[in-house]
């Protein structure tokens, strides 16, 4: 399940209303993410250089998305 999210096509998922580009701490483009796949995708970059503007907590676990 989780590994599939790494290849999640955010813009073609009807459950996803918004997706955004994610950048690493140096402003280098990583990938497009949404609330569903963000942790899965960013998890692959994390070991390297990921220092987002959001902080670690946000990246970790977002099991229950706020309703919006
Ligand atoms: Zn996605």
C-alpha cells in the first residue's frame, strides 16, 4: 500500500483536491505530493537532505486528514 503511494498520481485521484510541489531545504524540486502520498514520497528523500519548511512532525504521520 504505502509503496504504491510513492507513485501516486495526485492530479488523477478524485479524492485529492489539491496537490503541491515539494522542495527540499535548498529549494530543489522533489516531486508533486498531496496529503495522501506526501509522507510516502518524502520518506524516500528524507534520509538525504530533506528539511522542509513544515518540520518533521508534519511529515511523519498524517493518518487522519482534516476534513476539507
Ligand atoms: Zn498524491
